[in-house]
C-alpha cells in the first residue's frame, strides 16, 4: 500500500548477487535519504547499458560495437587465443601486461547442476572462432575451481580434436581460487609456465 | 570508449553502500549476462521510488502519502512517541508487536565527524511533533552505538526541557549493536523495561 514503491525497490535490489533483505533495505534507505543523485545515475546507467551493451561478434565479450577494440587491435598476436570465463577474468589477464594475443570470453562455465551446458556458454562459437585458420594455440584460462577445471577439460578435448595446440595456465595459480582475485605476479608466472 | 556504458554502470553500482569495485563489476556482469529483466526492474523501481516516495509530514518516515498509514491509524496510542533512526529500526520495533504508540523517524543520527548535526537529522521537527499537546512520553530508541547514544542524550535534554517524560529502551539491548539486527525478544524486553 503506502510503501509499495519502496518495497518494489528493495525487491529489485535483492536481485543483485550477494544482496540479502537487510542489505537491500539499507541500500534503498541510503539512495532515497542520502543519494538520490546516485539513484538517478544508477537508473540511467542501467537503461544505457541494457540498450547499448552487446557481445563482440568475434570474442563474445561485452562491447558497444559489432567487434570490440581488442579484437580490432592490429598489434595483437592473432595466433594465440586465451579463453576466459568472464570479462573480469579477461581484465585480470590484461592487467598482467604479459599477454599479447586475443581472447574468447565464454560468459560463464559449464555447470550441469545449475543447468548450464555447452549451449548456455558460447562453446560452439569458440570452436568456430578457434578454427579461423589463424589461431594456432588456445590458452585455456578458465578458473581453477571444480567447474572451471571441468570446463577446461571439455574445451581441451574439443579443441584438440580440431588439431589445435591447447595449453592451460600453469598451476602457479592457487587451486580453488578464482582468477579475478589472484595477484598479478602469479597470473603472469602462470602465463609463462603454461603447459 | 567501447566499454563506457558498462563502466558507467559499474561506477553507478559502486555508489551503493557496501559495494566495492569487484562486487560492482560482478553485479553488472550478472545483470547484463543473466538477469536483464532484473536490470530493467531495478531501473523502473528506482524511478518509481524517486518519484513517489517522500517523508510523512508527521513522523518523517518514507511514505507515498502526505501522512503515513501508521500516523493515520486511530488504534495507535497518540500519547507515546517512539524515536528511531531509520525506517528499518521502526520496522524492527513494529515486528515485536509490543508497542502501540506512534513513531518519529530521524532518518539518521548525530555524527559531528561526518558533518551530521541537528539540522541534518529532523531534530527540530521532532521537537515540534512531540509538543503537539497529545504526546506525554517520548521513548528514545536510537541505536546503542556511540553515535546513537550521543543522539539520545541530546534529544533527551531537549525534550525534557519541553516538560516531556523521556525514556530510553532498557539496556537489555546488547551495547554496541544496531537495532535492526537485534532479536525480537530482546527488543520486546527492552520496551517493557524502559527507564
């Protein structure tokens, strides 16, 4: 009744990952009481992102163009393709400054228990991308979690069947951790030691 | 450049309390990749709340009307006024089912270090509200934190000067904790034992 717009806002905030009922109600209070400008900004940013952000036709990452800047960069080594789960993982690899090849972003990982199979991640598009005739090595940089490892295994099988050289980040990356939280030195080392 | 709509979304999400750069980028990824409907909902809920939610003229809580439902309820005891910091605290007191009076919501607490003085919280409006001739007792239910206690002290001084009976929730509420996280039994007990 009298609080429905507020209740609806709390409900909508709860759809954000990691936000429970108390956090959502604190966020709603903060926005309405102390940061209405932030609330307006967020509403506009959501609309703009929904309207403009799409997937790069080549590497599948988020972009506002048909093909992303990284894929269009003539300086990048088109014979290497690094496969990551998310744009955040791609950013982590980029920040090491030790990789000059191209990327493919799965936008997820295989997770049969959650109903996420090869069709839910862009596996078929990866196979098409990797067999463009230029790519010679695919570096599988999925996370070193159980699901990331399973995904890496399935990808490696499929890519090797196409005659491609498939490597995996070296196990310098601590097992059980997620790539975007790993320190840059460890990622850089793992890139050099890939096997 | 090519990721500006996405970057703007991450920046906007960071304005939410308790959300750092990693959480913000995870939220943006989740919304764009897995829950575009949720992103749309959130944008609309923000707009609706900004447009419709305002402060109750009597008790200062969030409402979509001139005066909120609680203040209009003839069943409530108009001689008692419970002062809380936020609508979430008010909801916590309501859930105990052991208070039948009315409320006043400060929408904050005194915090000189953050530049929050009597003018930033609705202290003057509380004094006007409490001296309506009907209110006989003001129950100060600000949080039992350092800032909440300081606020309670300042409020009590001012309200007593107006000749009102001022009580404070009993110290059954664990010192150092915040009201909205306290179990209902403790809040109920503290209401009975108010001093």
